[in-house]
C-alpha cells in the first residue's frame, strides 16, 4: 500500500487526518516518541504499543555512528532490528551535525564533521544521508538540511535556505533510484528553513513545494526564539504549505506548544521533552509538571495524576517513585517515561477526538483552565 | 492461612516442596530475585510475574536507610508500596552491616554502624531489626546474625555463633508480641553460622533448632571459601536441620551452585548474580555465559539462547542487545535482567519437574553435558 495522507476534518485550523505507511497507520495530529538510537530510552516496543504510539522517531546521525547503518540493514531494517513493527521516521541528522559534532567544513556538496563520540571524520552529503536512511529502513526519511542558530543574521539564514533547497533537490534525485526496501515504501519529506524571517520562510516553502514532497517539516524552530515568533512562523508556513500533505513541526515541544501547533495546522510533532524530563524525575500531569524528588512526595501515596489512566498511575504512588529516584533505581526513569509518553499520546488522542467533534476550541479552553486551577 | 511448608518428594537429596504464605505460595526449590530497595533493578512487578517469580527478596539495612521503614509502613507495607502482591522475604541486614557500613561497635546488645550513604549513625539490635522488618511488612523475616569473613579464626567464629544464637533468642522473644500486620502473618527464620568449622556449624544448628523457627537459613557461605568447603558445609547443615522446615542457602549463587545446593537438600536461594551480571551485559545461557559487548555479537542476529523461550529471546537479537549496551541505553540492562532471571527461574522449574519425576540425577547429568558441549 503506497504512502498516503487523508484529511478528515479541519476545525478552526486544527486538522484531523491519517497517514498510511507499509508498517501501519498514524492518526494525526500525532506525537512521535523519540528513539534516537533505535530505542525509546528505557521502554520496550511492547510498552510503546500499550501507550498507543503509532510511530517513533530515530536519528540518522546517531545510528550512522552506532551501530552503523550496515548493521541495522543486515538486521532487517530498523523495525526488525529493534522489534518494533510500526512506522519509523528518521531525522536526517542535519540538526545533530550542526549542534553535536565538531564541524569542519560546510559546502554545497555537504558537511564534513567529526563524531562527538570518538572524533572520527565523516562526510554527510544529501545523497549519502538518503542512502543511510534507506539502509536504516525508515518509513519516512528527512532531507539533509542546513540548520541555523537563533538569532541568526539574515544573510546566513538566506544562504542556509538556498543550500537546503539545493540539497532537497539532490535528495529527491537520489531517492528516485531506490525507493523500496524489502517490499516496503520509504518516502522523503522536505524541510522548510528560514529562521524567523517571513520572506525567507515563504521562499523556502515555494522552492520545496516545487519539488513536490509527500510531506513537509518545519525546521529551525524551538531553538531559542520567543514563543510568539515560533507560533507566527509556524502559522505563516502552514498557511502556504499544500493542504493535502502532512506538516511536521520538528522538535516541538511542551504540551501547550503542541496544542498551539495543532491550532496552526500542524499534523506531526516530536520532542525529547517527555522522555528526557522523565529521566530527571519530572512528570507531566493535567495540572502541570511535578518534580518527583521533591520532599512533598515522600509520603504521598497517591498517583502522579489522579486523572491519568496509565499503568503507572494505576499501580505506583508518588512516594514509591520518589524513592526510586532518590535511590537512583533504574525502574524510576522507566516508569516516569512510560507515564510522560502516555500523557502526551493521550493528550493527542483527546485533541483528535475534539477535532472530530468540532470542539477543538472548547477543548483548548478547558485544557488551559485545568492548568490554571493547579 | 498460616505459614506452612509441605514436602512432596525427595529424590537423591533434592527436595520438592511448597511454602504457603498469606501473600501466596512458593514452589520449592525456589530462586528469589533480589530487590534490595523494593525493586528488582530495572524490572516491573509485572515483568516478575511474567517470568514466574513466586517471591522476591528485599533488604532491611537498605530499606531502613532509604526510604525508611516508616515510609514503607505508611505505604501499606513493602508489597503494596512496590505494587507486588506476592511474598517478600527481607534479609536482616546483618551481612550489609558487616560488609557495607563503617562498623563502630559490636556487643551482645547489637551493632552500631555508620550508613554507607551519608555516614549517619545507627544501632541495630536484634529486637530493632525485627521491628523494622515488621514495619516493612515482609512475609518472611530473618534474624540479625553476626557474619564473619573467610577465612576466619575459630575463636572469632565461635564468638559469632554464640552471639547469633543469643540474638536469635532475643528476636524470637520480640516477635511473640507482634506477628500480624494488616491481617497477614510474618514469620521469622533463624540463620546458621559457624564459618567452615563442622563442630561450630553443628552447635549453631542445635542452638537454633532448639528455638524452633519455621525455617532456617545457612549464612556465612559464598564469602570466598573454596566451592568444596561451601558444599560440604551445606551438606553437613542440611543433614541435621529438621526435615519439615524450609532451608535457605543465602547469597548462592551460580546456576551450578544452585544445582549442587539442591542436591544437598536446600529449598531456597537468592543471589545478585543474574541481575548484577545482566547490568554489565553478561547473560546466562544453557551453554554458559555470554558477554554481549563482545565484537562477535555485532552482526549476530540470533537470540541470546536459542533454547530459551523468554520474551527477550523471542524478540531481540544479540546484535541489538550489544548495540544497546555499547550505546549505554537503559533498555539493555532491562532486557538482560529479564532474560537472566527467566533463565534462573526456568532452571528451577526444570529441576522441580525432575524431582517430581524422580529424575533429578539424570537431569543434573544432562545439565552438565549441555555446558560442556559449549
């Protein structure tokens, strides 16, 4: 079955849809748990199914360094390698090359960089990054893009979108020759850049949509810019992206950022927030965040969130979770991660239901009311 | 239902039995996964049920320091606190006081020591240790004993058994006044000491059995003595312990040690071996140990053990597990722990079946043959 996106309803900007891939469907708007190295830290694929994850994200840069795309390919592709038989999206590694690695040289050809692990030298060209992702076996692949920091002067941001468009063309050309792996389809999304400059964002959208990708990501946000600039830029971009293709806001974000992204027509999100926070003992609830290590939880035998129906909230108390974190026990991060991702995925399910019922605005108002009544 | 032990069959020294507690039954011979701080490191109680654990072990010394027995008691006892509704045995903390803590003073009254975590001062008397375990809510509690190192001169070993007997009497006296917690029974086992001196071991057994405990542990072994001394001492002790009470060989051991312990009439075992090894990436198989990080596993897409039926062996390859350990991913220790404990518990189940069928000797022979054919 070929990759497809169906749009069922739009309610005050919020879109209800469905993506179909050869590894299964994804109800949108969707949150994709981050599984950088082919594992959502501390969770098993069975846990992820239990909490309702439709798709996870892995990372090209990280998997290229460890264990290497050759190992993943020989293991049957990322899904079989990690025992997850649902869709996987791989980020291109552009962001990691510019943020984690020691950068040696960037040119129209590609990026030369040194591994953050052992200093070994690598060259990422747009073609090579497509090849790596084909080997990894991602259902949805991302083009190599040039990410810029915030704030960034306009000239640099312009150079970056020009190069990103050039690389998008090269990636598109590359994938023409290899689009099937073991009988399943692997599609490539473009990435819109342009920092917070409206004219650059518009130009980036125009150049990328001319290449007709099956989906588009909005990159270069959530990198330190004020929230209003993030939302304004998102809105500007989604308004001119084709309606019939999924839009993915990369690296976003807090629950409220996701709500606002959805209000602006975004279909897909990913963020390390729920998983990274969990490992530090910070959990999300319907009334805001809770720091489990706080002394107030020492003899609190209630659940993290009385309104949450997850396995962790049904079986474990804040006092027990605090004990696990205080003692550095491995079960602590695991249970907190399970809860946080359930919280995110359940939030998205609630939002999808509200869009279906044309009550997204009312749902959003209630969402903010709950948090204020904290 | 009161605590009981039933013996079904004895096959060439190996005993098949069943312990009943108010939190459920334990088929013996049994291996008890170690959950020192009220968690079997990285596993959930659901995992433990899946792999067939009947009982787990927690530790009085560790739980007293963190989170404190008051917190565990207010949380409904260790079973409710950790969401494990099966039996729990608590070690008295004697071993930890003598091995982990800074020791200040030992007398007939008890042991004064400093916490290995923050240097805080504590006094463990036999009475206090019973009180702590009653608060923790263990189904099976252990008396405070004086552990000696190996080798140990005979005079010191004699002092230690005399004090252990005195403390056993004091513990027994203490428990007379508090033996029920929320309606469930908590029983106390005695601990035989005496290093590797046959006459001291005999005397220790005589003094403890005179107190008529519902079960007896063999302490002070697996502390560095040669294997033959461990087995000889075990045999000497089990031969004179009452037949109708369970015997627990503390801190033992490797799979082959457990097999030999069972051959000498032991009913219960505990050891950190499967869990600690798992966290270092060493896993047990029917043909011996495997170090997952070894390069040979890099592209080995077979399971840890083709003869193992556990969830990990059914779903994950050695190559994936190696990748998790090389990348320091939390899922690695979790999956390895799951497999290792399954391996141990499955081994015990096989042995119980062989005793039932009066084929323990044949089973033991096959067990060693499998390992030699490695």
